[in-house]
């Protein structure tokens, strides 16, 4: 068994995930930098101070998930922190302006194969990865799971006709609402194991996901995710929050 706690961050080769990996390494954890493309993961891990190691991980590929779980079992025998960060907001040309991306995601517009693929990455992926890693999370003394959700996917806020953002509520937000629901399901089921599972809303953060239009830096966006990943024994489980406080489901 390693003496240092071990964390895995999916989609850690860029954006918020890379910053979360950087911050967890700074806190003294061994960080597995999940990346679909191993070389990009290696480049990301190389720029992190501390113990950061690239691992190949495509959350839509069960073989990739299984290989990673085997590697973590063989090398570490446990996993202390899992951050389900990998996600996609749009599957078309990345140069498409944000307003057009939002329009293309509306349920009156979005092609059904895009619906399936977005659910694969944003919902089924994190569920499959979490399930595969559960035996290793149970080996850790106080494991934590953080799922990266979105305040824009709050059903409560979007159901309010006065909400200024509800016109953008489409496939991306719906996948995140589903991820929030799955988080609660894992949190309840894992209560007897003492594993805390929470949703973090990073806020509107400048990354490739939104053509770098976000108003927060990645350092700011990563902060609350890292806080939930490092929760002490008195910390909550089954919650949805941002740095500003609780977010309605
Ligand atoms: P990003 O820079 O585009 O990063 C997304 C990451 O997910 C990339 O590393 C990407 O890898 C990875 N990824 C995509 N599909 C994957 C798959 N099938 N398997 C494994 N990794 C995959 O965007 P970001 O803003 O940092 O997003 C991180 C998380 O924050 C996402 O879950 C997003 O929904 C959430 N979020 C972001 C904001 C925001 O304003 N930015 C707000 C709320 C929530 P590649 O480089 O290989 O594509």
C-alpha cells in the first residue's frame, strides 16, 4: 500500500481537470492524470509539480476503464479520490460560436446520435468509471468522489420562468442533470461505506468547453472541486454546491 493518498482525475490533460490535478498534487497526493490521448496526458503530467502520472482513459471505452482499474489495483491497491471531470458540451466544429452551440443543443434541434454520445461521455462514462473503481475506493480509509456538474443544469433554476439562462437548457445541461441524479444515487448507496460523493459546480470557467468565454480562471473553477475532494470526516455527502454555497438540484 502507498503511504501517500492516490487520486484519479478524468479529462485531466486540459482545462479544469488539469488544474484540479495540479492542485491535488500540490496537496501531496499522487495524481493519476486521466487522458484519452496518453501523450497529451504525459505532457500535462510533466508540467505538474509533485507526483503526477499520466494514464490512458477514455470514459466511453469499457476496455480503457478496465485496464486503468487493473493498473491502479496493481500499483496502489487503493484509490482515495476520484474526480469525474471529463465532459463534452458540444460535438460539432469547436470554432462554432457559443450561442450557436447552445441553439444546436436544444431538444428541437439536436440529432439523436448526439444525444446518445453526450450521454455516453457525461453520464454513463462517470457511472462506469466509478463502478469499476469502487473496490479500490473501498480499500481507502476515507474515499471521496467528486462529480463535476453544472449550475446551468439545475432543474429547479431552469423551471423558473424568470431564469435568464433557461433558454439554453438543452442536451448538455440535461446530461449534467442526469449526472447530478446519479451522484445522489451513489452517495446514498455508499453511505454505509463512509465514501462521500458530491457534485461540484465549477462556475462559468474559461476553457475549450465554451470557446474560452468563461468568466472564471481555471484556478478559480478548480477550487471547489478540490475542496470537495479533500473533505474531512465531518464533510457532507450527497450535496450539490459551488464555491458560493448550495446549488438547487
Ligand atoms: P475542457 O477543457 O474541454 O476539458 C474537458 C476534458 O474532458 C478534456 O480533457 C477532454 O479530453 C476530456 N474528455 C472529453 N471526452 C472524454 C472521454 N470520452 N474520455 C475521457 N476524457 C474525455 O473543458 P472543462 O471546462 O475543463 O470541463 C471539465 C468539466 O467541467 C466538464 O465535465 C464540464 O462539463 C464541466 N463544467 C465546465 C464549466 C465551464 O464553464 N468550463 C462549467 C460547468 C461544468 P480531450 O482533450 O481528449 O478532448
